C-alpha cells in the first residue's frame, strides 16, 4: 500500500516538476489530519460521535484525490477542505486551553507556498488570518497573536522550501548545460583527432599510389627485363607501404572507437613536438619533397603543446598533398626557444588552382588547436606561397637562425 501511494505521489510530483521528496507532501497532509484529531480530543468530540467528526474527511478528501488519481488540484480547491474544517472547529473553541485547529491553516499556508508560489501562499495566509480574526471576534479564541505568528511561520517555511527547490532546479540546469558543453567539446576533440588521423593516412596512401602509377609508366617504357623488374619492384613496394599505412590507420581508428565505447582500449603514447621530424620523414618517404629545419629542443615543450603543434604540422602536410599534389615543394621550419615555439609550413600555390581563403574543416581544426594552446595561427596565401605559421608563447623571432645542434635536411621525390 505504501509503495503504491509513494509511486502515485512521485509520479504527480515529476509530472509537475516539483522536486520535493515524496514524503514532504505526505507529511504535510498527515500533520493536518493529526491537528484535526487533537483538536477533536480537546473538544471531547471523538466519542460519543459528534458532528465535528466531519472535519476528518474534509481534510483527507483533497490529498486522497491527488494521490490516487494523479490529478493536480488548484490551490484554492486544495485548501478548501482544511479551511472549512478550521472554521467548523473554531466555531466551538475548547475551554481554557490553546487550540490546534489554527495549525491546519499554518500547514496549508506552508504547503501552498512551497508548491505553488509566494503569491498563492500569501493568499492562503490572508484567508487563514481572516478565519483567526473572525474566531477571536465571534466565538472567542485565546492566543490569537500566537496563531498569527504560526501563519507567518508557515509562510516562511514554505518560502524557504520554495527557494531551495528553485535553487536545486537552477543547479540541475547548470549541470546539464555544463554537461552539454563538455560533451560538445569532447565530440569536437574526437572529431579533430579522427580527422587528422584519417586525413594523414589517406595522404600517405595517396602519395604511395602516385608513386606506384609513375612506376607503372616506367614499366610500359622499360626496354629490358632488368628495368621492367626494377619498376615492378617499385610498384610493389609503394603498394605495400600504402597497405601498411592503411592497416595502421584502421588499428588506430579501432582503438579510438573502442576507447570511446568502453574505455578499456590499450593506452598508447600520444605524439609530441619531438615526433614532428619523424612525421616529416614519413611524408618524405612516401614521395613528398620536403625541406625540414628544426632548431632547439622540442622535448622541452609541454606534452599538450607538443601534441597540438604535431597535429597542426600533420594537418598542414595533409593539406599540401590534398590541394597542391604530390609534386609540391614543402618547407617545414620548427623552432623552440625555452617555452616559446614557432612552426611554419610553406608550399607554392598550384598554378591555375588557388587555394580557397575560407576555413575548411582542417583549417578550422588547426585554429581550434592553436586557441587551446593559447597560440597564434596565421594561415593563408603570402606572395606565391601558402603559409601556415604558428607562434606559441608570445611573439617569435623573425626568421630561423641556425644555432648549434639544429637539424637541417632535405628530402626529394624519387
């Protein structure tokens, strides 16, 4: 029985977005019933049977209707039984003792204030005060100022509960909004990671396929068995490299998806600034002509900064293959000085096919990564080149000096 009653109360509260526990309205109505019973005892009206016993069903009828039918009665209907019961009880005041009948009005005031709002609560308190004044003037009511204080106390308690509920609603909404923002940010981060991974792998594969096509042309133009065998070997090596890159990319994607699904995927070290040189070598090995200049110690950069610069370099090289083709001459310069770093990737704009100025998903991702690092990223045409320039940790030095310990190498397409 209690479980069924609790389920009905909770369903009614949820339907009307009232966040009080189920026992709060139940305790309020049970308190009103108890007040009626004590008031009847003070009047010797329980036995023998007295007409004032009608006050018990009057107080119980509205909560029973709401709890059993899941209906939401207007506040003026909800309090009608309690007000009428208080009027009947105060029409026959007890002799020489304080009365509990006005407590009915105080409990009704607290309930309506907490449930419906301050204006409705003030209206119930005003009705209760009118009943108390009428009882004091008419049949006589000892301690009328005390009952006025009870009404005020009921309104204050209801207002406190109402304020607490509204604060809880605001907190829940703030948490939901924070959760939505965090979810959106995480989705954007995952989208950038997958975009960089897939785009880079496809760029490597594209370079390998381009090399294989050139080797096939050499096969057709070969004049002897040795030249033919050499060209076929080049085709086989290029396609094998493309297959290896594809398999590695599929493994990385599976690990990323598995980590998003259950978080049990094997952990792998993320690339850092020290891996940019290996990234450039990988692109050069796939057939992209790259000139690389590294200055300073990339390992001195924080892991987050190194990862962001690595992803920007990865996306920049991917865009070179995508927009300028495998024959583009690329210059990558990476300088680290203390907490400062600068990455600059330059390639000639393709003739007759200029790069668009608007931000695509790749450039937007690079801008987002730079913003997360607090770096400045400039990407666009400069003269006859397309330049991606990233400055981390304040204004970088103009130019790239060649101090001791720098790395400088150039890879040309075979």
